[in-house]
C-alpha cells in the first residue's frame, strides 16, 4: 500500500518551499517570448494561455523555461489531483512502458481486466468502460443512456430525451455543445444534435417537471466546475436520486472534474450519500500522465452494448490501464480524500478572511474554490495575470471568478501563501 508520505511532499515541504524564490525573479527571456510567438503562429487560437512557458514540474509546483517557480493552483483542471509527476504513478507508467503499451481491444491484455474490476469496485459498480478524453466518456454515457432507453425502458426508437442542466460543461464535441448553454461554445457550430432538454441547475422540481415517457436520463455535474464552482443547494443530489429511481430514468453524474478526491470525497455525490446509476470519470483518472476516462455502471446498464456498437482504438490501452490502476490504488487508501477535506477546510478558512470589499462570494467544497472578486478589482484574466506575476498560476472561469483547485499534494503553507498573494494582487 502506498501512502501520501511516500511521495515525500508531506514530510519535506522545504523541498518545495512556497515563499523561497517563487514568482518571476527572472524577466521573460527571448526564448520564452519566441516559444509563445511560435505557438501563436502555428496553432488555432482556441485558448488564451497565460504568458508562462512551463518546462518542468513536481508536486504542486512548476518551473518555467527561465527558472521561475510557480504554485499550480489549477492542477490541469483537476487532471493533476495527485500532483505533477507523482512518483507512484510514474513508477506504474515506467513499469508498463517496459512491457506493452498498446494492443487495441481486438486482443485482451493483462492490465485491462484488473483495471475495469478495480475501478468498478472503487465506484461500487459492476462494470467500467474505458475511453480516453472526458468528452468521449460523456458521449459514451449519452449513447449508453439512449440504448438503455430503447432496450430496457422500451422508449420508441429515435425518441429518447436526455435532461441536462443550464450552465453545464461536459466537453466540446458536437453533441455535447448541442446542450451547452454557453454562447461561445455553440456559436457557428450548428446544426446541433437533437434529443436534449435543459433545466435550471440546482432545481430538482424542474427535472421532475421535464420528465416525459421518452426521458431516459438526467446528466449533471454534482458541482458545476466551469460555471464557477457552483455548489447546488443541500439535498439536491438526493432529491435527483429519488426522482430518477421513482420515474425510472438514469442518474448520470459527470464527476470528471469533481471526482477522484477533489472535494474531500472519492466522488462529489458521496457528500449526500448519493450513488448515481452512471459515473463519468476522466481527468485525474489518467494521473496527470495520459488521458484516461471511463463510464462506470452496473451490468444492466453497460450491458446494452454488443460488439461493433461502440469502441475506441486507444480506450483501455495497457499504459492507460496501468496508470489508472495506480490511481485507483491511491484513492483506495482514502488518504487523498482526507487530505483534501482537511486542507480544503484550511483553504476555505483562509479565503473567508479576505477583506469583504474584495470578495463577493466564495463557493466550493474540499480543495476546490470559486472566488468571485469584486469586478472593480479587474477581470478574472487581469487578476490571473497579477497572480502569475506573484508566482501563483490560477485561471478565471466566468467574469471575475478565480478558480482555486491545487493538486491535493499541496501543503497548508502553500495555500496560506497563495491566498496572501491573491490579497496582495488585489490590494
Ligand atoms: C473537463 C471536463 C470534461 C471534458 O473533458 P475533456 O477531457 O477535456 O474532454 C467534461 N466534463 C467535465 C465536468 C469537465 O470538467
């Protein structure tokens, strides 16, 4: 069994000392500027990255090409829950690199069975279907729900409806942006996939009212990440669970960002002791090393697929399964969850002490916070740039909301220091 202290970060905070030498001590070099110009010139401008060029990383800290160090308060949108280059996960990857990395699902390999069994067990389910990106897992869940609707529920073919929530973020494929309510995600990408109905987030009665004989599922984030770390009202998830059971539709929880330790629980649904019918996982499942996603459910749900009806060349490859197994192993100890709970309380207490004129609202759970800054202090982008100048990498979500979601290996001192930098950046 692996413990957190095996990573060394718990016992030797000095190695990654927050205050010492953090932030841009060195001005951007010609090389850094050339690298930024090169990416601007040769890729689509679908992102607006902060002007930092990362060359190395360890734990909760990254170093840029000029040797400047920054605390990573984004953690790859929660893909890096276990820290950069987590030694346990790297060891699993290295071991597998020396054996076999890809077979395709045309053949069996010796990591697949153990991975799906261990992941299903972590979720308290019978089966798991591995994919690669989060969006691909969401698509897989949508296809599962439709097939389940036709085969098990008896919905007439091509009539299935899936309920989704306003403000959602589930990825970028055409079918997924078809039910996005973010104009930027949709504009000039139509025509869209039909079969989705949108209801306000956090309103269980609205879900009940939207259900028809053709409804097969509700897809929701237990906490809406990209929308600004929106936590639904107490009892919402339990109410949705009850409605889904009573009305015979699938509850599908997109735990791609909220799951795998982030909130202080294995899944954000655990907070209300809710078990959805379908878990959608991604991001941290790949340990920050490679994309690994999965749909996890019981056999009566995932059993709807027959050979040839769905697939992925890379989904469930040996390297992905080996890393995914190591991730499940880390979560099985419960140490990352309790760390996120403890440090999350610490982070939220520190954020609560920020001057009230600076901060309108702080939301979140565990090591996850959406901080609404008074817009008078700047846009989220401007504040993120000021934080970067102070050695903290964070990302705005909407408007003046700063998201704080550090790797779960972060220390209490790191967090105090990050909050102090936020306060000075605003001051
Ligand atoms: C990031 C994210 C996705 C999409 O994952 P990708 O790997 O970027 O395709 C889906 N749902 C949620 C909640 C996410 O945060």
